[in-house]
């Protein structure tokens, strides 16, 4: 069975980042958008990242314009928005499709139990979150309405970090 480590992500500067580089870490993978009601979750995501990053936790953000055109930015404009306006320090990758015919292979894997062996959950909106254990297996997900600061999110991360 494949793991998230079998995939790559496109960086803003054009290079490919192997997700194998995050091997042995607990990951929260989230599709983001700059013009969404949930954009305020960037702040909560950053706080979560700061709390657990030194314990082997990473957040990987994937901007997407799949839901009502709420991510119109690309390239430097999008990178500037995430780094300067939202002040995030966790990795943010190039804009991708997270649903539909042009869905990125990583998101096809994350959302389909026949591919990942654990969960079925396609993003229904921006800021859908997937939780990945240290082995690279998708083990849980949180809908957009679940804040990154929710107690159950932190509890699940702590559980996975302790494994």
C-alpha cells in the first residue's frame, strides 16, 4: 500500500519536494484558500505548528481554487499572502486541484480508501484537514468547520506523536 511519502509537491519556486522528506513526522495536510470564510484558520494552524513542530509535527498547505474561486492568486502573489499577510512558517506549496477530474495525485490518494487503505473523505470545502501518522498513513480527517485549535485535533496529534 502506498503512503504519502510516495508523492511529491510543487514548490513556489518550481522545484519538486518529495514528501519522503517528511518521513517519521506526523503531518496535517490542508487545502487552503485566501478568500474563504475559513482563511482565519491560518492563524490557528500557525499556532498549532509552533506548538508541535519541535516534536516531529509538520503542516503542509496546498492552496486550491476548486471551491467557488476562493483562491484566485498564484505564484509570488500567493506566496506573499501566506508568508507575509498570514505570517505562516509551515510549508505552503503551489496551487493544485484537490477534487475533480484534475485532482492532484496526492489528494486523490488522501481522499480514497481504496488507495490509502484507511479513510474515504473528499474535501467538501477549503481547509479540509488530513492527519497522517509517522508511517505516512492517512489516519484521520477534520472537516473545514473543525478549527485547528479544537481540543480533539491537538489530542489526536499528541497521540500520534507519542506512538
